[in-house]
């Protein structure tokens, strides 16, 4: 295991040989998010934001990795601007992909509800991985029907395990 969901820190890694499975969830709900192959960068936006790790990295095929301590990696991003811009764009795209998979929490509510806005602001300010589900949007009806509670009792916060 190279890193585990919930870890507070980790070093940036580049896979040189072998494969690493990136898994999300736990127990029976654990699923494979991605397979890292040689030359893949193993880092997420949380290396810069200080958030906890959102996935688990498990070696599938033995190999070798290049480890760059997190503080040295952050310093490198600041010194090498072109490299830093490329890495930041990559990390932002990964974060967007993770959000589309509805990892993290989901905040469900009306765009007119003050409490829903406060929850969204809190999540954004604290760099909490979240998605927003607006109950006022007509095309959301099918999704809202799947909720474990009545959406009119919003705002609702759903965690990854429901």
C-alpha cells in the first residue's frame, strides 16, 4: 500500500515500473478508480491544499517508484513555472473527474435556501470535496427520487456511503 484514503500527508510519486491500482470506497463498496502505469504521476490537488487523501494506492505489479517529498515538490512548482502550470492543470482536471464521480459529499438543496448556501460556502472554504445538487432544477427529478430522505427537507448532506 503506497497511500491510504484518509492519510493526512503523502509524498508525490512517479511510477517507473509496475502498476498501481487507485481504489476508492471501503469494504464491499471499494472500486477501482484508475490504474497507474510507468511514467504516471501519483499526486492529487490535496498535496497543495492539505486535504486528506481521497483514495488508496495498492501495488498490483511490483516495480519501482521515484518519491519526491511533498515540500520539495511544492517548492519545485513555485520555481519552475511552466512545469508548475502543467502540473496544476493536470491536478485540477483530476479533481474535476473525481467530482464528476460524486466522490466526497453531495450537498442537496434549493439555490434559494440560505442554509444550503452556507453549507456550500463552508465546503468550498475548507476545501472539502463536494458536488452540488439543486432541487429546483427540473432535470434532477430522477436523482432526487433516489434520495434516502425527502428532498423538501433540504439542505441534505450525503456522504460517500449514502
